[in-house]
C-alpha cells in the first residue's frame, strides 16, 4: 500500500519544526509529520508521501482570498434561501400541534436568515480588513 497525505499547513518539514512562527504552525504540523512516520513503519505500507502547500506569500493570499470568496458566495445563497423559506412560513402562519394546542413556530424560521446575514457581515468585514492589511504591507 502506498499512502499520500495532503496538508495545507505552512513551514512543514521532517525535523526542526518552527512551531508558532505564523498562524499555520501550531501542534498540527508535528501531528501530521509524526502520523506520516508512524504509518511508514507498518509492514504493508510501501511508502508515505506528504504533500504541503508550497506557495509564495502571494499565492497563499490568493488561495485564502478564493476560499473566503467561495464561503461568502455559499453563505449568501444559503441565507437567501433561508430568507425565502422564512417569508413563506410567516405568510402561512406555520404552527405545530403539541399536547392539544398550537405553537407558533414561524418566528423561529427567521433565526437562520438573521444568523446568516450576521455571518456574511463578519466575513465581508474580515475580507476588507485583510485587504487593507495587505495594502499597508
């Protein structure tokens, strides 16, 4: 058996770890390297390759930017759909029958669109903050 492992953490090498040098250099690096070493010791394993994110700082920035934009797009679609559902359930006056009486549940349908909108606001502000930091550097 041949194993390929993929790790997107930075400053990864087999020894002399630089833990704490940036946001990606915590204990996860040591864990990934040690796991690869342990897997390689099994008799049925012929080899283990560990692939990392060897990108320039600009490449890492662009990769992170793409991930943030994709997250914002996904969350915007999710929030929009939750908004539509909340409007529909509010117009219907959605209720559930419980123990012989009715409980209005339509107000709770607004929790997801509200939370999604707050999360979108946070992500957009973080994206703007990142862009300003890069521009100053």
